[in-house]
C-alpha cells in the first residue's frame, strides 16, 4: 500500500474542519458542445497522475498520512446530469461534501442541457488551495484539448513535493534564517466584531451566495485606484470594512479587523509548487482607530494599516515555524496545541486569482462564465472570496446558515459590491 506523508497545511485544514466544511468549489459554464466521454477521460488522465486526489486521508493520532487508492473507475471521474440548468441546481451540487475518508478527494459533475453545459468541481481543501485548484482545472482543459487532437495524449502533470517548506527554498540565506526563526503568533486579536447571525440551529443549510462586479466597473475601479495610489486589495478591504460597519451597526470609531489570505507562492521563483498542495498564510488588517467616517477615510486607514505588512520582505512567514513546531508532536497532542494557539479570524478575504478565458475554452464550447469559491464557513465565521474571469469579478460568500440569515448575508455582499461600484463610478 502506497502512502503519502500528510503535510503541515493538510493537518491544519483537518484540525479546523469544525469551522468550515473543508471543501473548495468551482463552476465553469460552457456554451457549445462538450463531449462528456472526453471530459471524463481528461479528468482521469490528470487524476491518475496526482496521487493525493485518489487517496484517503488517515488522521493517525501519531502521524497522519494519505493512503493512495488505485481501485477507481472511469465512471467515478464524472457524473452527468441532464436537465434545465439553474443556479439552484448548481448550488445543490457544489454544496455536497467529499468525505476525506473516501478513496477520491474530489467530485466532478456536469449538468448538460441542449447547447449548454456546466462543469462543477468540489475538492477537499486538505488536498490543495485555490491557486492550485485553478491550475488543476486548467490542466484538465488542456488535457481535453490534447485528446481532441490525439486519443493517446498524455498530459504533463506535477506530482512532486507537497511540503510547505518549499516557501523557504528560493530565499536568500539571510532571509531564510530569519524566516525560520519567526516563532510569533500573529493570529491573536482582541477585536471581536461578529456578523449578526442568530446562532446555530436545525434550519441551517449550506449556501453559496454570489454577486458580480461587471468588467467595465472593475476596469474603472483599477484605473481610479491607480490614480489615487491604492491597490485593488486596498479597495476590496475598504469596501469589506464598510459592509461590516453597516451590517454590525458599528460606530466610525469602533475597531474592526479583516484577515486576507496570502498565496505563499510569491516566494517561489516560478510561482509554482512542485506538487498540488496548500501553500497559504494570512495578513491581518486591523483598524484599531476605527473604520472611519466615510469610504475615503476607511480607504486611507486600510492603506496605513497595511503599509508595515507590504514593506515586510517576509510577509506571511511569521507564525508558520510555531505551527510546524506544534505539529511536530504526536498529532493528537499537536492538534490541541494548534487549537489553543491559533485564533480563527471572524472576517476573511481570499482573492483566488484571475481565470483566463483562453485557458478554459474548449474546442467546440466557449467558457461563458466561471468562478471559484472558498470553503463553506460555519457561524460566526464569514469569508468573501473573489475570482476574476473575462474582466469581471465574482464574489462569493459560502455560509451554513438559515434562510433568514442568508438574506442578511446577501444584503451584506450586495452592500460590498455596491460600494465597489460607487468607487469605480467616482460617487464616493
């Protein structure tokens, strides 16, 4: 039986499974003809080469590992559902979890109706993060294209090291030594503003709430931000704080915090991991003097709060050695140490990246829409995830909550996007 060592972020994702469902999701909408047999074959050719996707996670109390499975069939690669395509149907598919104990760590489903198809993918976050999820989908599309030209096409798929220690590989010696000694807990905070949920109840179900900023608005937002001296992330965070102020009824002087997820591939010369994996960290943005009186004030405070982070040559490195140290103990003990030492942020933002339309178009089907999401959070935790496709930004909040609470989350996300649009239009 082949085994793969569980890496640090594999273990962390497993430890915090009680904060979220542990899945990441994507949907690609196609207009045109998609060959389901060819898609099934393309997925299999990629999955065959990525051991962790056809493995079972074993949370051994001493040292967790992956047990690699080889007894899977073509049918398990893709399920096809025929019928009218709707967002409700997509949401139902995307909110279905994958069992970490199962032999496959993903679920691929395609809804087909006339000249349209939607490819839905759900993957266990223990396996990989958002950036590698996008890379995986691109590889599946690349393989589909290759198979159109050559039935024997074999894709080149990375299946090397999944270790988080890769982030130190290309650092200069002095920075590497400093990074390895950053035993600081940067997750601790005294700011405890929470979204106004009602608390857990039997009516809670998973939802994927989605809103979009059109391409022309995003282009205008970027242009104005550049002229004003702000990054897109600055503007997103300022809009996030504005939405928090409204949803939580905060006074301008009240403190608030949003934590941004960081892709640590920034420290790799090729910006790519050796194998499909998680390589993330976080950057807290704390407005300790309050959110401010208006959007311009909030934006200025966000920029000031982020300035020390942006000038840090080891941004995101702090805390990782401490987490690794905690997990060096037998897993049953290490899990407790990590839970004690780590505070899960109440509000997070994840920019999962840009999806190039040319990378996911199929030979006889055009990609009309695509988005990726983060995990489905459990109350009171909340996250806005973004992806950009064809110039437009899609924002999602994935939350397990009641239908009544979903309306509040929808209003919160709509307020966030409306603020971005107002900034793009020069109204604020």
